[in-house]
C-alpha cells in the first residue's frame, strides 16, 4: 500500500493531468523529492518525466497525448483502475465511489451522483459530464434521481453473481451493439473485470439495481438479455440538453460498511 506521501503525490498528479486534459488551470504537480523508490513513487516520477517531454504545440495534440498519459497512469496506479478502464472506458458509463456515512445509504448514493464527495481511496472515476456546463442548472446531470425516501421502491437487491453480470453488460452500447458480452470471445475476461471491481467492496457488500426484472424471481440473467434487454426505473434526466436526449439507463449500487460504489450505463442519442 502506498505511503501517505506517495498517495498524496498520486492524487496531485492525477488532478494535474486531468486539468491539463480538460484545458483548465491545473493545480501544481507533485514534487518527486521524498517519494519512495519503488511502486507509487516510481510511477509518479516516470509519469512526470514523460509529461515534461511532451511538446506543448500544437495544443490539441498535446491534450490528446496528456489524455493518453492520464489513462496509462490511472491504469498502472492499481488493478481496480485498470479493470474499470478495460471494461467501461468506451461506452457512456458513470463510475464513482464515495464514503458510506449514513445508515440510510441512499443519502450517500445521492452525494455520489451530485459529485459532492470524493473517492475515499483516490481511485479512478469515469464521469464524462463532470465539467459539463449544464450542471450549473442540473447539478446531478445526467441524473435526476428520486429522493432518498423512494429508493426502497425503485431499487431492487441483487445477489453477487447477478451484480457481476449487470456490471459486465455495461460494457455494451445501447444502440447498435455488434458484439454483446454473451457472444464475445473475451466474455470471461469481461466478467473477471466486473468481479475485480466489485471485490473492492468486500465479501459482505450488498448490491442493488434499478432494473425492474430484479424485482421478480428468478433473478435476471443480464448477460443473456444484454443491455438492450433490460427495463429499469429511470434515474437519468428527461431534459433535452445541447441536442442530447437520454433515453435509457441501467444502474448498479454496491453498499459496504465503508463505501458506496455507483455504476451507471446511460443510453443517449
């Protein structure tokens, strides 16, 4: 496990790279002095060296190179990050973890959806809308979740095996998916990555989904049905913003004693 100084350096470098990628004023990068010689410290030094070597012009090329460097850095930071990137980096998927602070964990889910909390371990989040200007008017965009009191009505429990399958099919596209998970040659690898992601929350974690089929017995077979074969209670906004209409979603919530993981696949056109 990284030392406190190494973890701080990892967080600072992540924030610096992300700001450069997003074309906003970046916080200062970490100082490599005093970091460990192996592991996290070496990753920070190596990434900073590669960043210094990137030509700053033309700007678009620089930003693209920084984006690639950020993905590599996050993937090397820990196996959980690498699994999230392999499985869910391409489709429109929201991935974030926040702290568990309430017995009524629905309040913690809402905090994650509104981006008012950070990942307790400083690990990866996938959130393409984090800098979307529409959040000035719709803070949780692309979500418009129900109040916490309604969560027992609209979220249904899943056993771990079904939760793994639900997470795996989030790697599919809602429209025109040419290779659903059930027919992919790397089907087992996708399921293994999904298990890695859920392992983070420990053996006693509980799982919940907005998929309506989870309210019935037997549990849904998400892999067999595919992403398009799921119906769900809508957590996403119906607002038509900047020519983008969000039409479908599938969510999974992982609840442990200390953390809340939120994984959400979003269909839009």
